C-alpha cells in the first residue's frame, strides 16, 4: 500500500491486485492531471480518504472501432437527438451525481465536482450533451490530455441516449484527432459498442504515445 506524499505517485505497476495504486494526496488540478498522465484516476466514497486506481486490464475504446448496431443506426437516422459539447458541463456532472445516487451511491462528491469544474475552466474537463426536444436527456464528462479522452461518468434519462452520446463523441474524436478513449472499468454496455480490454502495460504505452502532443 502506497501513501501519497507531496503528490508523487508510484509507478502504476505497483498497484495491488485490485488496481489500488495510492492513498491520500489532494484533488488539486495539477494532482489530478499528473495522475491521468500516468494512467491513474481518483475513485472513492465521500467518507473515505482519496484513493487512486490503475486497474489491470484497462478498458479502452478506439473511436474508429465504435460499433453501431442496426437498431442504433435506425435511431440515429430518425435524428431524434441533437448533440453538443461543453454547453452544460455543470448540469452534466451534477446529473451524473444524482443519477448514480438514485441507483445506489456515488463517488461524485461535492469535492469531486468542485475539482473537475476547475479543470473544466482550465480547458481540460469536457462534457458531451444529448438533447431530446431541447431537454438534456443524456451525456458524460471526462478529461482530455493530448489525444486521449479519459471518460469519468455517464447518465441517460431515456432509452439509447448514452449510446447516441458515445457514437456522436467517437465521430467528434475522429474529426479532432482524439485517438483513445479510456473507459476505466469494464461493462457489457461498453464492450458491446466496441471497447476492449488491454493490459496496463499496453495502456501506458498508448498514453506515452498520445499524451505528448
């Protein structure tokens, strides 16, 4: 177990079997960005100390590998949804918090919201919004460093909104040169859309390649 002193992270290879890398530190923008650049991220309950994780394997999605099912193609063809980026960051991150609280708890504390809002104002944290009849019905937020987007949390209020958000964002990534989406944790939902697991070592190699721009 590693305790974080002076916000100096151990090498990700020193994470334990569950992926826990370090305990402690702070949530200053510089600390969070340093963590992402070495493949770590904060994830902890509100009453717990700050925990930093670097899981192995790591779920990632290459935007060009996004899978769009036949049913989703029909949904998108109807153009029911509209999309935006960074128009409602505060609403997205707060909705992610309340959405997860409604389903059994969340790590998105007010401290996390404050920290990521600062990162948004600094140009690192971004939100993707999905609209239906001018109502915000889905979206997610995360951090971008170089050509890597680190996804944090997603919400969906209507069927297919989160899928539509990810498909739209992958198209945006391909246009903007974003090469890698870090999904952090493996879910069947993301696997079905083209995400895949890679080793921590492979993930770190991709970070070195894509975050140096």
